[in-house]
C-alpha cells in the first residue's frame, strides 16, 4: 500500500508529456503542410508569370522569401527594425492568450465556446465606448471589455442551461448578432459618437483619451531600448499571462474549480454531488466570455488599430484562433500562453512573406490544419502513451490482477 | 413584391439544399458543423468552373450543368476531410468541423488571390467580364418573376431526400446508424460506410448550396467573407425542420424571408420608412433562429447517436 | 461421432490488458439447449461476440457442421443461420417493430423496401410461434418483454436455426421467464439448437440439456445438467463453495427515518406519471426492499427521494424534516446517503482521481477546504484511509483515475464513500449489478452491517434472490404503484412474481 502511494503523480505527468508531444506533432504536421502549400503556390505564381524555375530554385525561394518569415515570426530580420516585429507579435499574442483561455475554460466545464469571436467583438465595443465616449482610465476600460464579453458569453450559457439549446449553435448565432450589432452601434448611419467620418473608423484613442491607453514598457537593450521610443509594446501581455496563472489556480486548487471540472467531466455525477449544474454552465460561459472580452480590451486599448464598422463584415480571427490555442494547449491555462505565442508568431511571420508570391493567409491555413489535427490529437496522445508504456507492462498486469 | 419573392425563393433553395445536406450527415450520426466551409469551397470551385468554361466557350446548357456538378463534387471532396476525421479517426466532430470552416475561408482567399494574380480575393463572373457563361445564365424569367436553376435543384433534392429516407433500404439503414449504430452493426450494416455516405451527401448538397448562394444573386464575390454565416443558418433550419425533409422545406422558406429582406428592404415601402440600418436586417435571420430554437428545442429530437464516434471495439 | 452443429475450439480473445477468453472450447449439439454458465465478466459475452462475428479471436477455430468457417461480421453469422438476442437489446427505438425486424435483411421491390411482404412474413412467424407483437408500434412505446419478442422474431425472420440468448431472463418476471422457457423448448422441438447464457443455476436446471462453464476467461468443462447438482455447477463457476444466503440476525426496527407520502413523479419519456401516489416508511435498523421489474418507476421514485428529480406531488420526510423540495446538498447534510443505480452516470466522475471521487459528497465540508481552496493533503489522507479500510483495490491508490478501475472496486469505492458519511438513511439502488460473487458477498455484508448499526436502509433490486436474502420487508412496485407488502420469511418468489407482473395487487389502505 505504502509503495503505491509513493508514486502519486506519475499518471498525470505522463499525461502532460504525452499531450505536449501530441501538440508538437500537430504543429510539425501543420508546418509541413504549410510549407507544401507555399511551394505549390509559388510554383503556380511563377508559372503564371511565364518563368520556369528548377525544383531546387523553387525550394530555395519558398524557404527564403516565404517559410523563413513564418518560422522567424516577429523576429524576421528585415521586418524587426526597432523591435517592430516583436512588438506586433506580443501585441497579438495577448488577446490570443485570452481567447485561448476563454475556449479552454469552457472546455473544462464540458462546453465548446465557439463564441469567443462574438464575445471578443462585444468586448471591443465596450472597451472603445469606455475609452472614446466615457474617457475612462485604462483599467476601467479593461473592466468594461470583460463585462461586455461576459454578457455575450452568458447568453449561450443561459440558453444551454434553461432552454436546452446547444451552446455551439447559440454561440454561432450570437457571433453574427454581435458583429452586426456592434457595427450598427458604432456607425449609426454615420452619426455614432465613436465614429470618425473622416477616417471611416472609430476615433483614435491616443487623440481623444490618452489615459485610456494601456501603459507601455521597454527592454533596456541599446541606448534607446529594444523597442526604440516611438512605438512601445503595452503591458497587455503581462496582464494576459497573469490571468492565465490565475485561471490555472482557480481550476486546479479551488473548490470552484473542482465543481466546474466535475460538471465538465460528468454532468450527472456533479448533480448527484449536489452541484448546481445550471449555475455552473452559466457561470462558466460568463467567465469564458469575460476572458474573451478582456482579450479585445487588451488589443484595442493598445491604440494600434481602430474599429472599421463599414468593412468589418467577417468575425475577428482572434476569436477562432483561440480554439487553436486552447486545443494546442490541451486546455491547460499555462499551455495557452505558449500556444498563443506560437499562433501569433506564425501569423505575424505570414505577413512578412513576399506578398507578390505568397498570400499571408497561408498562416491561417497552417492554423486551420493545426486545429484539424488537434481534433484527433487524442489519437496521437494514446499512440505516444502506448509507445512509452511498453516498458511497465508488467506493473499494469499486476494492477489488473488486483482489480479482479 | 416580385423582388421579395425572387430573393425568398433564392435563399430558401440555398437553405433547403444545405440543410438537407446537414440532415443526411446527422441522420447518419455525424454532426456537420463544417457546412459553412463546404459551401465556401463549393461556391469557389463553381465560380472557378464558370470562368474556365467561359474561356473555353462551351455550350451554355452544358456549362450550367457541369459547373453545378463541379461545385457539388468539390463539396464532397472537402467533406471527406470531415468524414475521415469523424468516422475513421473518431475525432471530436464539432472541433473537426470548426477547423474545416476556418480552413475553407483561408484556402478560398489564397486560391482566389492566386487566380487573380493579385492581392484581391474577389472573383468576377458577371456578364461584363464573361461573354459566354456568366451568372445570368443561371436564372430564367417567368413573367415578372426571376427564378434560378437552383430552385429546381432544391425541389428535386427535397423530393429525392424524402424518397431515399423513407422508402429505400439506404435511408432506413442510414437512420439506424444515426440512432443506434450498435444495433445497425449487429445486423451486418457497415456503420462506417453509411456514415461516410451521409457526410459525402452533405458535401454534395452543401457544395451546390454554396454556389446557389453566390452565383445567381451577384456577379462577383469577395471570398474573404466566406458565405457570411449561411451554413450555420442552414443548421438552424435543419434543427427547426426536425431533421425531416418536409420540415426543412418549411423552415427554409421561413428563414429565407428574413434573409431576403436584407437585400431589398429599401425597395419595400414600409420597411424603408422605418429607416433601420441594413445591419439590423442582416442580423434578423440569426435573431429569428435563436427565438425559434429557444421555443422549440425542448421538444426537439435529434438523432440519438449524433456526435458520438462509433467504435466497433467498444460496446 | 457426435453431431455437433457448432464447435468453437480453443478460442483465445485478448483486449488491452485482459485475456477475456483463454483457450475456450464450446461444442453445441444439434437440437439441444446448451447453457453457458459463468459469473459477470467471466467471458461469456465475449465468446458469443466471437461466434457472432463482432470480434475476431487471436487463436482458435469455429466449425459449423464439422466444416471450419470464418465469421468476420454479423452477415457471415446470419448466412450460417446463427442469430442472437443480445443482453442489451439492439433495437432502434424510434423505428417500428416491423422495421426493426427487417433492418439489415430488407425485402426489396425495385429500389423500394417491400414492407407489405415483410409484414406478411412477420405475422406468419408471430402466429406460428405464439409471439404476439404489433408490427406498427414504435419500439420506444412497448414493454421490455415485448422488445425481447421483437429480438426473437428478428432471429426467426432470418431463418436462423442456431439461437443465442444472452442473459434473457434478467428483465423478465418469473412468469415471463416460464413463458420464455416454453418458447425455447418449442424451438428445440423444431430442431433448432439453442445457446443459453446465464449465471442463474435454477434456470439451467429447468431448461438446459448440457452446460459449459467459464471462469475468469477459462474453460472449466461441460456437464450433463440432469446428472449434476446445482452445488457442483456453482463450484465450477466460482471456484469455491459459495455462501449464497447471507446470515443476519432478527431486525429490531426503531423510529421512522424516511417517510414518503403519496409521491407522484412525472415520466421523462411519456405523458403518464412514472410514480403514482407511492407511500412508504423506512425505520432505523431495517432493510426495506423495493422490488419490481425494471422500468416500473423505481428509478423515478428514488430520483425524487434523493432530489435528482422533482416530484409533482406528495411529500418526503427525513428524520422528521420535510425535504420534498430540498436541494441534494441539504438532503446529504441531513444524513441521506445514496449508492446510485448507475455508478458511471451518477456515482463517479470517471476522469477524476479516486481521491476526488472519495470526497464527491463532502469536498465542500470545512475539513476538506479552506477559504474556497481544496485541502489536498487532507483529502489524500482521507482517501487513503477509506481505501485501506474498505479494501478498494486500484493501480495507484488515491491517484488512480477512476475510469481505469474494475467495476467491483468502483462500486466498493462508492459504498465506502456513502457508508463512511455515517448516514441516517442509506439508499442503495441495485448495488451489486454486474459484480462477481466476491464483491456481491462483500457489499451484502456491508449493507447488513449498516442495518445492525441502527441505520435505515432502502434497497432497490431487480434480483429476486437478493431481495429475499437481504430484506426485512419487501414492497413490490408495479407501473409506479406500490402493489404489495411482504415479509420475506412468509412469502416466496412465485408470489412476488405475480405482483411484479401486475397479475395481483393488495388493496390500498385508506
């Protein structure tokens, strides 16, 4: 008996290793497919222009002006003057961590939050409203964004808990309702209080309410710092990391986390244990929504982009990429930090490719392929586990005997 | 009013086609949330085919038939990715479908840009650019009413779906796989094969539906916006129609009215007088679907085994 | 040379980590009723699935009429005229009876299913064998006994002459069991060969010619039923002498602990009420058993008493307090423990480690948490203690994921958790379902120990042996009503059966 107790977390750590390896397999296969896509695209483009190149040349070209950029991400040499590339990567990683956390948190409760995109949209509206109209300080605007997202997350939760409508369907519908609603509210026939008719975008926060912008930081390398003086990254990334740690603590150390996960694993057993499953569904979706909304706050309060109500006809990719982030991380909150940085890395890198030959959406293809592979990463995982489990088969057999 | 009828029928046929596709898939036990992506791929390939046939100058009737077939085939090919992951690899069907939706838009934009040889993801196929085969060839007039061939296709699909489901051996076995795959297996039905068939049919209908959405209504399409949620609306139509052909037909008409209003609200007197922004009308079908689902879903009866991967080993 | 219609020779079938069949041989003579005896998880179902083409064995061959055959799917089995009534019926609930019978063997007229021809054939069979069914009823609307007839008709429709019955009596009343045995004898008279899988010795004695025994996946031999005593067969099955009757002292009931009055619970599947004006009392120091055929409202009754579902009228009182509308947590605090019917659905969070499952009903208590944070060390110590005290065996002790444990040990863990709460009332619903004899004996002892410790015990069981064995008082439930009350010392199984089938009922008091 005592001996058994001494090997406590073995099962769980082996689990962690196998899911990490499975995620890396997904990434690797995604990258390979991305490379092949670039190769084919480059070939076609050059053929369209009437150029003939040898296979070796094509490989070199794909690597140098395409794939290398994706792999280097923000660090791609020609694009990283004054830390611009890295700044962009950090800027995009912060909201991705949040949408990733949003999806991961819902997963833990057994819900699929495909609505992160809509919650992100509504969060963005709340953040911009707080900044441009109410001119609140940055932390209040962040809070507002989280509230906006929370409302939009609570709705599918409510539909699921009380009306028995699948949260996926509701979330999808409310994604579109949110997008059209936010566009309408911002534009208002050209007379919206946040809408700048000259630029056809929302007003620039820096001009109307500088206090609403997130504080910035710099890394003291070189005499002007790594990022120079003009465009500094915001502390959004640190907020996101802190939230990820917080979520990890909530899920793994608290009674609340115990209840949420029990609901996610087995709704009926949770009910049997006296846990209010309806309350938990709504709460979990609300928190998931708040996380996604906060992500939008972190992005839009950095002042690097305005909302364009007339051309925003598709849902923000950050919301959907959150699904990749969560899946790659096997819904581990800490893992979300790394997988978000990876997704941001290849997305930013994709933008640095030679646009004449390689469309930047190739990085979206990689991300899509990665989700597709993640859908059956369980298969990889059990394969990997089997590979490692060949040794201690004897012990397993012994356990079986004890069972029988 | 003719205009409203035109667009209602147009969108009803789109929704009916795609929802029927979803029905075949779910009746076999596979949740097909990838319909949106399948529509995008079907639509893209259909448009590409129009331009190719236009350049080749083939007869119009042949061109129309062939492009419709090509869009269906493209949808089938793309849906096989879902079937592979959901049936053979027993992956989570919702996640797999979501991945295919994201992938479809990315793929479509990349391909469209490559075809244009520029940074624009917009492809034109209107009568100005295309002299032989253009979007106009897909419509015909009956008096003041403009109809398109996809309405005919949708009607045929509805009748065929009813017949297949309730009268043929294939339909009976398909439904058994969606309800109780172990039972189907125990009487020698190949569940994997039936589920593959269900998904492939949904790909066929979804692909044609994608083209039906894009081609007859406008003369060029920006693939960055995919099909703007039409595939998801079709899912709502399928649920509202209770996974039955007749119900789907009725539900498709209902939602199509809302969708059609977004196109023509400014030409309908009293709607125009309201002076609501266009976005409200865009939102309308989605809102309507939520209201309808909220009231009906407690009674709704989805195929019992849908979403559950079938594993021969475990029983 | 014997006339064997089916021979399964030296069959070995392995699953990850377990050898379900280990060199098993089974020989079925033409025109005999052959019983396959073994405990739960002895490998009977696996062996039959091999015969039916659902699994492929690693070793061994199958012969039909002396010729080696390969059965790689149910179609092959059907072609060899082998048919099977599965323990869990394989019927599509929203299909009609007719469609279920012909599914997979549909008669065709062009591309259309010829339902008229099918109906004619089904009705002929139904008449010939006295298996009355309504071909147009939906399976979800008909009784379990009727569903079994549909399964039997499925075999007959396919002209099978080797019929496998997998635990067919578990869902039937004693009277229905007699009917089934008559039907089986009828098939035998027609020259059909029958394999009858069971762990009930009395039924084997009643109907079978020969009996093959499996124990833990191994073949123990074949005996002639007429020349073999029940005790001998039992020893072959379990491997030792079994004390099937638990000994217990006279009960001395004390105060009323649970009082249920006029409880009515709506059904989830139909418009009718699942429980109708049911009343009962359970006193301290007695075991009250709610007996009945599956699906007669016991589940809904217990759900309403334990708070998993809401009753539409009536009251539930625990130790003098009205808990009719109390949330589950409050019932638990007031001293109710509940060993649920379905340990996988309600009893355990299978993906949680064992220690988390051990506190599933108590994690919120002051001792196990502080300020919203779990006290993991306390939980570990508590779980270790329960594991030791109740002899719960698992691979990695408290950290074992519950899913990886055997059914018997999962159930032991639940029993440990519920008993260690020191409840006033223990509700145990089918606590021994699917377990082997050792685990059953253990759990029976624990339940009796609770009674002797002056706890009130409400037991729900479908196994009449268990009912007769454990209870101090028996209540029979039929179609949601309590139709009779019995003293196990003065009644017998046949009498209970009549009440369980609704053939008889005591007049309701007042």
